[in-house]
């Protein structure tokens, strides 16, 4: 079976010596490897104001706290995502408000978000689902108009691009096992201009300032144990030597599918927004009779799945239930096929041939 997701692990001759050096260095907690990883990841993404964390979920939580989100507030989000996006909102005590999606992208609809904003709205959570980028031109305009900060959940979108010029105050990345780049687990929070980096660093480590001697510290606000450790960072530093080629393969495969899967009966390709370039963590499309499609692909050795349960079906979000007609239609048809670094030219041709055989 050609898998839908698969971690990329660097060659052992590159990874194991680097990891062994840290393991036997006498210092495996947060330290210089973490700070070097922050520096290099910042260079890679073009945002040098980066905080390395234990998970993407930790990054989401800190971003929400820095946005002032708390009990009684509202955060507009999308049900079409992995659960941590919205669980992080629930952890703050705020109410999740579901925005509907765009019918031809599955991404949050700017018009729906605009209609839902009110005086209790403290943040807009955008998910660049499966590596596709939201309509950031529209959302940045909305943020400027309303003063509501944007949190970009880019857990699926390492290597994706927005060329419109504006920068959100908070962008989170995930290095969980099956993402474009894994550190086994981990995450990062990229902070935009004018955000409080020091407050973020204190929230990462119980409220303590790591640059001040422990016996001289004063905790002013309770923080969390969200730090990345040197072992995880060593894996990340090694991964950064290989991630450009990994991303190139995802993107090359995605662009191949964009052309090869045109004009197939029962299959609809998705639209990409102006000023954006996807990074194709998964390749997403809509198909008629999705369950038949999935069974047909599996019988031909190709994994296919919608992968994520729409989050508004979880009991924890029962109070947020509202009509989402565009999502209802999109959710019935969307499906992912393998698109990653493990898919070579021959394998992607095999996948396209399997699809063209029908279902």
C-alpha cells in the first residue's frame, strides 16, 4: 500500500552522530541547540523571531494567551482541521465560533468570518489546511479593519508561501511525527513585528526568564512547561539540512497532480488563492461517491482518506454548533491522496493511473 503519510528521517550517518553528541554532552534540556534551531528555522522561514516549543499545540496555546484570549471570549476558527487547533482554544476557556468554508478550497471563508466578528471576538484562527494557504489578502484586510489579531495554524503548511506582504502576529508550526519536517514531536511559534517576545519566552518556561539566574527570578504570570529540549532540537537542526529537498518533492508532486488530474469525470480540483503557493502536505481534491473512490484506490494499493473528523462533531464543542452549509457539502466529497517525499515519478504515475481507472 502506498501510504498517505510517512515521516522523513535523515540518513543515520547524519542524524545519529549529532544526536549522540547531545545525549552524552551532559546537557540535554533546553540550551544552545534549541537556540541554534530557533535561529536557523527563523532563517529558513524568513521570520527570525521564533520560539521553539514542545509541540505545535503549545505554540497555539501561547499565541492565544498573548492575544488576550480567556474565559468569556470568542475565537473564530474552522472545524476542518486536526483537533489540536480547537482544543487549544478550549484550553483557554474561550468559546469556539465556527466559520464556514469556501466551497472550492475548504479553507475558512473571509465573508463568513467577517459576519461572525463581534465585541467578544479576540482572535481569528486560520488553518492552512493540507498545505493550502488561506485568502490572506482578505484576512489581513479584515484584521486591520477590526483590530482582531490573526493566528495562522501552519502545521500543515511548512514551505507554503504568501507573497502579499503582510505578516500576522502569530504563526505556528508543527514538527509532529508525520508533518513535512519532524523532530519526533515539537513545534514553533513565529512572532510578527511588535509582538512581545519576552512574554512568550516566559510562558514557555513556567513564567521564568531563562536569561536571569533562577534564584533571582520573579514569576509575574504563571507559565507552562512548553520548552523544546536539546535532543529534539538536534534532530531539527539535522532535518533543516534536508528539508528543502523534502519540500521540493512534495511541491513537485502536487503540481504534477494539478495537471495530470484535470478533466477526470467525478473529480474536482481545488482552487489556490492569489499571492499564495501551497506546499502540498497532502494532495486534496473533491470526488463524487467518496467511499467508492477510497475502496477503489485501496484495492489498487493506494491509500486515500479524508483523514480528519470535522471538529464540530466532538461533544466538547457542542455549545458551538451552528449551520455550516458549505462545509457540509465539502466534507462529503473531499479526500487526500499521497503526495510526499516518498512518492517518486513512477509512483505518482501509478497513483494517477489508478484514479483514471475509475471508481
